[in-house]
């Protein structure tokens, strides 16, 4: 695994981004048409299509927002640690791969839970998926920075920032009850 992290290529990025899009779209199809949540079940068919298409656009936009937000966190962490810049392409590749791999893993877990009858809008499922996603993305970022970019300390800081920022909405939901 360490070898893959250190030698990841543009082709790997394309493959994982494609898998991310496929898994996310399958999840949308399940959520909008097959295993429909109670909120959408009684709505007109047009609501399901709007849900699907807006979700599709959100998936693509979310990939880019997550990547460039990660890059902003990298920039902030680099300034805090007073480190020189790393290859911009490799940094962005790390964030694209982190978002994609994380999206595939969490998406498959959510899809399996949905198929086995756990409601899509189940609060426990959302919290578990959020925790899994937060921890897994922090681990991936730390590994990419350690193996690919050879900046372990910078990776730990960025991963910590991402972990905290991804846990905040989960904590807020649990606090609200």
C-alpha cells in the first residue's frame, strides 16, 4: 500500500474519480427512485428527477470544492509550519484522490446499508457514515502527504484540520438532538 501511495499517477486519479462518480450516481438512483426516503416517497415524480439531477451536479461540484478547499488548508498549514511549497500537481492529485477514494468507500457502505434496509435518512447511519468519512479522509491525506509528497508533518496538520472540520457538523447534529 505504501508503494501505491508513493507512486500514484494521473491515470490512478482518473480511475478513482470515475469510480467516485459511478458509485455516487448509483447512490443517487437508489435514493431518488429505488429505496426512496419517506420525504420523497409521496412527492410528485418531478421531485425525484430534480433530486437526481441536482444531486448529480452537486457530486461534481463537491469534488472540485473539496479539492480546492483541501488545497486552501494545505496553504494555511504550509504557512503555519513555514515550509516551502510542494509540487502543486501532486498536492491537488492527493486531494482529488482523497475525495474520490473516500467517496467510493463511504458511498458503498451507505449503499449496502440502504440495500439491507437501513433507512437513508436514519440519523445513526448518517453519523456513522460521517465518522467513517472524516477518519478515512484524514488518514488518506496524511498518507498521501507522507508517501507521495514526503511531508509527513505537513500532512498530519492538514489531516488534523480536515478531521476537525469534518467532525464539526456531526457534533452539531448530535448536540441538536
